[in-house]
C-alpha cells in the first residue's frame, strides 16, 4: 500500500514548501490540504464500523486524492482557521458551520490509524500553555526565569521588589482583527510604578529580566538537535521584533544535559518537534548558564541558516516506517 504524507497547512506557507520539496525529491507521495477549503474544492467521505475500527475513505482536493488508510504521516503546520471559510454567513451559522467542519473533517484527519503526526494538534494545544511549559522545564532541571502570573497590582509590585527589572510577555499573539490580520506583542520591559487597577482586567505574565549575554534558538526534530546563537544588531530585548534578515547567527552546541531535558520535555507532551528559546548568561558549555524561556511546538525555522538540514530532518521523520495498522 502506498505511504502518503499528508501536509495540513495554508496555501502560503514557505516552511511547508521546503518540506514538500524535500519529499518530492525523495519521490514520496504528498497530498497538501487546507481543511478550510471545505466545499467544492475539498470533498471527502470517511467510514468506520465495528468490524473495521479505522477510518477509511477518500479525500479529494482540486489536484490530489488520497485514501485515508494510505496516509503514513501527517505534517500539521498552520492551516487556515475553519471560520475563514464561512465569513459570508451570519454569525450563528458561521460558528456552527466552522465547528461542524472542525469536528467532522478535522476529527478524522486527527485520528488516522497508525499515522505519525508532526505534531498532533492536540499535543500542540497542550504544549502551547506557557504555565505548563515552564513547570515541565523546571521539573526537568533546567533554569527558568522567576515568573509571576497575576492580575493583582500589589502582588506584581511585590514581585518587582524581589526580582528586580521585570519583563512582561503575552500568553498568545493578537487574534485576527476586523482587517483579517493577526499580530504580536513582543516581550518588553515594564516599570512597576506604572502598574494600576487596569491590571485587574486580565491575566499578565511577568518575569525577572535575565542578564543575558546572548540568545539561542534550538530546533529539535525527532532525535536531531539544531542550535543557533541569535543576535539583533540593535541589541533588542526580543530579537523577533525587528528585521529577521538582519539577525546575526552562529552555530552553537547544546550541552548534553540540556539536550536530554529538551527531548524529555517534548516526549512528555507527545511531541516530536519543537523550537526552544534560551537566554545565555555565561559559559556556553555550562548548563547552569542556559535559561529556558519557552518552547514553540509549531515554530518557524525556515529563516535559520541550517534550514536545509532541518528540512531533511523533517523529511526523515515523515518517512520513517509507519506503525502497524488495524
């Protein structure tokens, strides 16, 4: 039976493009689908019963067709939100149609028997919680910044007194606005003297600012680890806020104890891929000088100097011999 890789993502996704090209070069069958295309350009029919406890049936896009049982691996990247397909409908109908599509089509795509997921969306959702990430990383022996999650002014000010300069971060990016665009709020220094009762409106994440000597992005794909020291020419607190083309990169070796903790962290969330950010505070060979900031379980890596090697690692992971099927 053919072993097909299903790539679940939006049309414009240069990171996925890299992986698709690598799979094509290996002559691996690939079907790319954006579930939000549901309609005339995306049709499907899936069946299951007690005698055959695995989803079977065909998925048809405008240019490809695949049998569910032929899918050996799923590369789940960044599909368009289902709601985008139904914006022309009144709100109640739009939300209903999007939910039905997500639980129907999405439910089957997330439950393909024996398929390897990179990464499974349910695992990504669990791992995106910053509070869960920090607890896990700390329990695995990694240094993390002293962190406070609060909506209380007095508590925030007391934390500032105990931990010096503070950085404020968001838990998530800005949602899509009326113009159809999402956004981001970067990590920024905050003055506790400006705290007031507006803090009570929602939750805030404060961390002690780490006196770092540099930043490191670690990309883990399966058992392979790729690490780059990253520097912004302007010395910005958060290198992501500027021109990524102007960033300075240098390969760096991750100390073995840190690598072991990263593999353990991914495994505990059911992940096989993740992008970790670290702050260096001294000797790069000393794990005590590696402070874990966060993990993006579906992070970008196409801009990194070692993107070609990371691409091949993804292709390797997606073409591993699949597990037995029911």
